[in-house]
C-alpha cells in the first residue's frame, strides 16, 4: 500500500513536471488580467444601470451583453491558467464609476477603458515573448484580435450618436438597434475551448 502511494506520488510529479511552468512574473500578470476582466464586467453593469435610470432599455441590454462577454474573457484566463497548472488568485474588484453625464459620456468611458485593456494585453504579450512562453503568447493573440472589436464597438456607437445629435427620435431608433445585440459566444483560444 505504501509502495503504491509512493509510485502514485512519483507519477503525479512526473505528469506535473511535463507541463511548462509559467514564469512567476507572467503568472502574476495573467492573474491580474483575469481580475481586470471581472472589473470590466462590473464597469459595464454600472453603465447598464445608468441606462436603466434613463429608461433606455436597448442601451442597457447592450451593456449587459458586454458585461457577459467580459465574464467569458475572465473565464478564458481562468481556464488557461488552470490548464497550465498555475495558481489562480483572484483580487478585489474596484468600485466602478456610476455617475455619467450623457450617453456619449458612457461610450467615451467605454472606449477609454478598452484602450487601457488593449495596452495591458499588449504588455502581457510582450512579457510572454520575453520569457519564451509561446503557449501563453499564442493564447494572448486571441485577445489581441478581440481588442480590435472591443475598441471598434464604442467608436461605431459614438459615430452614430454624433449623427443623431441628441434628437429623441434618433436615440430611440439606436436604442432599438442596440436591444438586438445577441448573447455573446466566444470562439476557442489556443489552450482552452470557447
Ligand atoms: Fe475583455 Fe472588453 O475586453
């Protein structure tokens, strides 16, 4: 029995050793990004709450879908870190802003936030390359591509708002359009599915 336990422990160590250990600095940064993705969801729920208070159900729906997408982003990091046998450590999530001046103000904040996310993902990618962690670099490529859309979405909406110029009829048409945003479904990244 003792022999069997020793053999099982040795086997478990061998299996674990087969996986490439993640550089500690990179692992910490990946964990931070995991928590930041949860913050993104929190921020967009706060923006949805603003739209609810303005009786703009379509804008609110769009933000709720965006929040759901961020939760999927967070879980991609969660799954990848676990697949690499890295330790997942969740951090406290900051209180998001909740006072917004206008619809425009919300989407400008949305864009600014996503530009910050793009910068962080690019830094992570550079760190992964620096420590020759190809698996993590390939995983992050999915996010680099995703950030193109994440920045494009608020830019598109800001452009439409510019044409609408605060006219109620135009705002209501846009509200209806944004109400049609479907539930997010994310494609697979290298190293984890969906
Ligand atoms: Fe997870 Fe909006 O980027």
